[in-house]
């Protein structure tokens, strides 16, 4: 037996193959060859370990099998690590020397049996560097050849890269199923993707559209729920409008780790081609959807920026982004979970005095109910919409794009030529069931294309005009969604009421102010999605940003939760005028008799049978001073109090002399009731102290005694 049998206490064999398309048996063949070499050169006394990496590149440093082999070698004093060739061990100089040096430093030996590399030789570093360099150059040249092949196939019209979950692969030539493949759009998701783009283009946020897409049975081709990243990728991808890119990103090798990172490529190295077969939406719709995203693009701002930028704030789920202050026009931002208030009325630099807050639950309940009642009360809505759509469609019939008609006719000629070749095969006796199915499919495509060309010359767009019954069905579907009040309602609400202006008002005779919402309901929502987009493009509004009065119905609604006597005031007045006594009205309306008296007194102050609503131009300034803005000389804080000023105390005293209650003082002075009570308490304490010191007898003080204390005298005597 060879004298080297006892030099190594473990033999570690490592094998690797690069990708899934290679034969997995190649790794087993490598292990068999390494085992034979170890039995011949070392013997069978040392234990034999084998480690394999499957479908991993040699340029990657972090490989599971290689890491396990190195850990196994560290458990022995004189391990022997063997590989078939250097390309199986590493295709990078840095990775090669990183692991060989670790093996040598632990007292082991590394052998490459094909190239004859052995760390026992003095020239092993030079041999390893040369072999690793050759393996790295071979890998780089192969990558260049692969990229050239991809570019050549891309220029010939073949599909390269991943297919995508909205596309499918078919043969480029239908007569040659085993020939080159191409990617085409999957017709199963066509309508859903078009509606996705339409919703984004109409102003809905990505979050709302993703709610809708995730609620569909097939989730528009995704296995998991839609998230913001997936939605943005689809909207930004030009492939959905028929523009296919190649070389947009480049795979770059990181020398430190040996991994390839995907990084953006230069514009000059990117190629593109137009492929109508991969188109889902028109270029115009794709551009409108991207423009809508650019308008609501969120810009990063400093954390301490206050107030927030109201123009570049991204809107979330309705009613976020739909409520605006009627005074200053700023967006109303959410304050916690309770409600919304004007964003410019908060903070030390507040510029708006509309500090009233609208409750979230009131918005979610009252606005959908009011919209539903209004839609059901509009007379002749369906016939008016039908006439308007018909008129606009006829106006645009003469302006149909000739390029689209020309492209459709070219496609028709191509289909007819293909159908002729299929008939020639039948005449030659090559008839089969598959061939007859292809002929029937071609004939159906030709009929549909001829109908679309004929429709393009008479009516545009190439859509069926909705009838009044279609609009009625759409309204019934919308009514069911509003009554269900689920997540599907939120996108419809943003389309129905995209902007809601909120104004402070006061009901005549009521003490507290309220909030009045004014908005326009878009009746275009009652049309199908494709006709909604068509009408938005073609209608010529009388003013910029508006639609004809026929399609926009104004609505006014009180959003503040009113007191009970205000809510029942009109009904109580009607019953009282009918001769019903107060107690009977109270039993019928389920309230107290004094509430009925207050309601009737309120209605007597109105000018008619309805409540008079007055818009306010200003509100009392109730903004509290921030710690960053010190009080002025007029508002000096009284020492010993938490923010109580002399002006507040003086105002409270004056109003108390006039007979005001604490609640009345707070409403007149523009402060809280607790602040008024603190001022009253402080004033009373001050008066009691003044009277105590004024009426107390004077204390006579005798001469100061110069005698020392008794204890001090006793200590002096002892001393």
C-alpha cells in the first residue's frame, strides 16, 4: 500500500453542475471519478465524504455544498479536499483563493485531479491563479455569447426572457409547432386589465384598485393578493401597450461575493420593438393611467415638515383625498381615527380658522345614503344618458383614425392568406381534426374583423351603445353595492364624488355651528367602463374641469351630527300644525316633551317650513398657543397657573357680571369651559385671600431678645 495512506484522516470530494438544463448525472460521474482517484492515491482507511451543489454557478461564493465541505474539513487535522477540475470548484479568482487558503491554513491539502493542481507543490498559487482566470474568462465569454444570442432572437421577433403571468407562449408559425416560440397576450385577462387601467386613469388610487382586483375570482392572474408594488409595475410596464424592451437591465458580477446583481442598463444599450400581439390596452389609455399616477406621486419630505404639502399628498382609501376645506381649499386630513379637519388649521403656523371636525363614521354613512336617494329621484336619467352618448358617438364617427382602419385591413388580408394555405393542405389530402379546428378559428376571426371594420366607418368607438335598460341594470348593480357597504363600495364612491367641499354653517336659532358638504355626483358612473372613458375624452365641457350639467348633479348635505331637537324639528312642526299635542308628538317621535318644545321654538324662528342654513365667514379663534410661539405682552401668564392669562381672567369677570353662565362665557370668549372654571376658581381664591389679610388683626411684635438659647448656655457652663 502507498506510504501516503496515513497522511490524511479524511477525504472530502466536491462536485457541482451549473444549471437545471444540464444533466444531473454529471455530478454523480464526478463523485465516482474522485472516489476512484482517492482509493488509488490515498487508500480506503480514511473516511470518504461527498458534497454536491446542484444548479449553482461557480462564480457564486456562498454555496451550500461548498460551505458544508469546508465545515467538514475543519473537523479534521489533515483533511484532503479533491475536485475534478478548477471550473467545478470556482470560476472566480477571488472565490478560488478564498477557500483554498482556508484549506491550507487549517493544515489540509487541496487537489485538482485533471489539471494536476496540488497544494503540496511550491508553484500551486501560480497554477491556481492561471486556472481560475481561465475559468472566469470562459464564463464571461459564454455570458457575452448568450447576450448576443438573445439580442439576435429579439430582433428576429422571437420572445426572450420570462413569459409573465398575463401572457402565454405559442409557436411563431402555426404550421410548425416545434419551431420558434413567441409570447402573446392571454385573452382571459384582457377585459380585467383594461378595467384596471381605466380605474387608475379615472383617479382611483392603487390601493382602491387593488382591493377590487383582489376581490375578483381569478385575481387578474395572480396567485396572491395584489399589492402596491405589483400594481405600479403593471401600470409602468410598456409591454401592456405593445412595446417590448430588451436589455433594460444588466447582470453585473460582484467580485466580493461572486453573485450577479441586476442593475439598470444604459439607454443606449436598450432595444425595443412594437409587438401588437402582446398589447392589452391602447397607448392613449396607458399614457393616461401613468399621468394619473404622476399627479398623485408621493414626494419625500422632512419628518418635521408641518403642515404637510396638500398638493402632493397621496390619496388612500376613500374618503381620504376627497374632502376639502371650503374656506381655504386645503385637503382635510385625518386626526386619529375619529374624523377629518382642515390641514391648514393645525400647528403653530395655522392660517385657516375652520377648526371644525367631521366624523369619519358620519361621512361613511350619510354620503352613500344621500347619493343613492338622489340617483333614484332623478327623472328620466336613463333616457338622457342614452341620448347624450348617442350624440357624442355620432359626432366622432367621421373622425375615426384611418391608421386603425388600415391596420385592421392589413390584418384581414393576412388572415385570408393563411386561410387559403390551410385550404390548400385540405386539397392535398392532409385533412385532420386539428386542421379543421384551425380553419374554423380563422374563419371566426375573419368575420369579427370584417364586422369591426364595417363598424369603424359608421360609428366610433367600436362599441355597442348602451340602451336605457343597460343603464338601469348598471344602476341596480350600484344600488346593491351601496346597500352592502363593503370594500367594493369605496372605488365607486371616489368615482361618484371625487371632490367634496366642506363649509362651516349655522342653522338659524341653533347654538353650535355645523359642517355642510357640497359636491357633484357624476352620472357617468352609470355607463359601462369603456363608454365612461369615451365620454370623458369626447365631451366638451362649458368650463375647464367640468362636465355638462346633465352629467353632474349637485348635492348638499349636513355632515355634523345635529342635536336631537334640531333633527326632529321639521317633523315636530308638521305634527304640531296638524293639531297633535306635545305629549302625543313626544310619544310618537320617542323623545321628551321638553325636546318637542325646543324643536317647535326652533322652527318658529325659521322663514318657512325648512331649516334656514347660513354660511359662516368666520369662527372664534380657538387655536391654542404652541410652546414654540411665546405669548405677547397683552397675554401675560399669571404665575402659579398653567397657562391662565390676565386677558382671560378679565374677560371672565366682565361676562360673569353680565350674568353669563360658564358655557356662555366659553362660547363668547372662544375658549374651553374648563378654562373658564379655572379662571373663576382663581378669582374667588384671590378675593378670599384679599379679604382675609384685610380683616385680620395686626400682630404686635416685642423687642428682640438677646439671650442665648438654654442649651447653648448649658454647654458654655460645662466648658
